[in-house]
C-alpha cells in the first residue's frame, strides 16, 4: 500500500521568546536572545546562573486552575503548547473521530520539579506528607496523557524519552503513525522543565554548561570558536500533523509537508558523540532515503547546534560526510543560540521554527557567531536572518545515550 501523505497544519510553542506564534516568530527572525539570569531559584552558590527561562508563565491561561495543581511544569508547558497548536490548526475536536486522533510527546527528564519538591517533603516532613499526585505528576508520559485527556483524543498515544532527541523522535514516530494509516491526526512534539537546582547542578558538574554568567544573551554561541558549553532552556514545541486529504477536506492551512524520518544509535558512549559523527550521519542518510531525496535537494539544516565544543565540531563533520561538496551550499543555523538548549523539547520547538521557515521563506540566524572556528567552516547564517527560498529542510537532534534523530519537511508538492 502506498504511504499516505502527512502535513503540518498547526504549531504551538511555549518558550523564553514567546508563548504564541505572533510573539515567537518575529523574535527568532530578528535574532533575539531569550537567555537571562535564573529567577526560579537562588543560583548564587552554583557555578552557572543563566538559562533560557520562561518568565511569568501563567498556566491558567490554557489550563483549568484545578488541573494546574495536578501537573508538573513540563506537562503544563505541553498542554499549553497543544492548545496553541490545535487553535492554530483551526481544528474543532468535537467534529473529528477521536479514535483517529492521537498524541505522542517526548521529554528527556519529565517531572524533575515534582521529584525535587517531594524529596524535600520526604526529608523534612516524612513519608506521610508526600503528595498523592507525585507519581502522575513526575512520570514522563504525563504530558501525552494529559493532552489526550484535555481534548478527548483516543487514538495512538505514547511518550518518548531519548534525552535531547525526544521531541524529534516523538514527531517522527507520529509521522509514521499517520503515514501507515493508523491515525489521521497526531498532536506531537516535546516538552521540558529542568531549570531546577538538580537540573542545573547536574549539568554544571558535567562541565556541559556555559559559564558566561556576565553576559547571558551572549552565552549560547553555536559553532563559534569561543563557545564554552550549552545554556539550559525550558518550554515546549507541539505541532499538529494531519493526513493530507483529511487536511484538504476541511480547508486547513498547511505549513509544510512531512517527507522523511531517520534515527540511529552511536553505540559508543553515554554522553559523548561518536568522534567521527557516524551515528549522526547515518540518521541523516536514513531520513534522506525515507524521503526519497538526494543531499542536493536539501536547502537548509536546522542543526542540533548546542554550543558545546564537541557537538558543533562533530555535527559539522557529519554534515560534510553526508553532503560532500553540497555541504558548502547549505544554509545551517541553530535555534539554540536564541533559546538555549531545551533538552527533550528542543526538537519540538525547532520543528515549529522549521515549519515557519518553510511557510515564510526566512531562515533564522545563528546569533553570537563572532569568531570563526576552523573546524566549523560551513555557512551558519551568522547573526542575521536570511530571506530566501526554503524548499526542503532537515532538522537534527542528538541525545545522551547516543540517540540521533532527523526529520525532513518541505513545501507542499
């Protein structure tokens, strides 16, 4: 049976640069930074004081007040972004077959805030004071489950946890569900809320985070020679995927068509990428093969681009190995330069950005690119966005554990 066509009909995001399309899109086009000093806890005793933190998030704008108390921040982000995405898609869930609409949402860590909160309760007040909501709040699948409950979606439903590749794997899996004919609509993406004492402290002790505390907005600098680590971020990126004929029948506005999905494992180290970028390259090759495309067909790559010394060099190496001479004709940029690294949510937010780039023919910049690195010598769209035809886009995500995931979208054929 021929694979069914899949399109993106709605986007939603909760980020440090905005919690709706009207705010988020201009900000990343203009190269604004959402990185600032941490306010959610006292970071004075930590080596790192900066993050892509969402200030003044009010979940009651999207979620009933009673339900807010029962959701960890990461699940609140996911539900809020899903509300935005479904609204953006113009989708009336009361008029669809709920068994043909599902949810797949990824998160690398899940309810870390709830874990820390209840552990403190355990130590200070004893086990009988632990919240009965603790387990359903901290579990990674809480986001997918709550979106399903909120909208009454009864089709395929699951959660993905592949570290920083979680959102991208979730979207790819949802794409395949529709392509195979198991659903007509999938709400999918990634969410994360790990700007906590344990989250920041753990990554800082790994020496993974930037310590450019005196200039937060300059700290995330993918591919720049003076990068010194990533900036942890938080938020959610959710998209509505829809079978093409289904979308067309209801007159949906289509952002882009989904074309391919690839994934692989490095099989070499729990935190460091393969030194030659072979796993990342395999993921990109598999996505191209799945899409039936040649390397020369890709216009732009939304890089994983974390701003760590290892990732950016190895990702550049892997792109060169896949694209050969075409690598120097590609536009490449990192959304993380503006938002920080949203861990399991990154792939979701970056796919939102990619869909908007395809729709509007604008490539977002890599900001803070000041000093070229001889080992990172491709076109990273430095500092200023670019108005150009954006026909086919590849988006990469690589996670601890050696997880690699790649998605390809393009203009509707």
